[in-house]
């Protein structure tokens, strides 16, 4: 039973990480449609997306629950 609950938790964590990545991408896309972003804003959005990608990649490597 412990293995099952552990795998469910890791899959829930993966779903959360996927949502974080999607949110970062959508936010950047929507803001850039509204107006010209400053260099600092663009860098911050890019960093947020890269961080979300890295967290998802690390999770997959650690837990092996890729889709």
C-alpha cells in the first residue's frame, strides 16, 4: 500500500509542476500580447519558465512518473 500512495503523491506533484510550467508560459505569452515588455520583465518571465521546466525535469528523474 505504501508504494501506491507514494506513486499517487508523486503523480499529483507532477501535475502541480506541469500546471506551474503552463501558467508561466501563458503568463509570458499574455503579457507580451498586451504590451512591449521591458528587458527585465522578459528575463524574469524566462527565468520563471526555465525554473518550472527544471523542477519538472528533476521530478521526472527522481520519481520516474513521466507521461
